[in-house]
């Protein structure tokens, strides 16, 4: 069994930090939906930037 580190990201800055610190996968939510009610959450543009960055780093995007 392979273990992976899944990190929550409440903002784009935290998303990039999680990737740079070695997370295998990151989960996030948009402003209109998400279980993390007190997080800053992502705008549509930030989600698009995050997907592009995740593809560049081969990160799993959840």
C-alpha cells in the first residue's frame, strides 16, 4: 500500500505552499460550494490557475 499526503488548501497561496512542501494531492473548494466554511476559498480564476499549476507539477487535483 502506498501512502499519500493530501493537504487542504483554503486559498491559492496555501495551495502553492502545500505543493512546494511536498503534498501528493491538494483539495480545495470554490466560493459557492465547499465544506470548509471558514476558509477563504477559491475564485474561478484561482481554480483555473491552480489546475494549470497542478498539471505542471503532476499533482493530483481533488
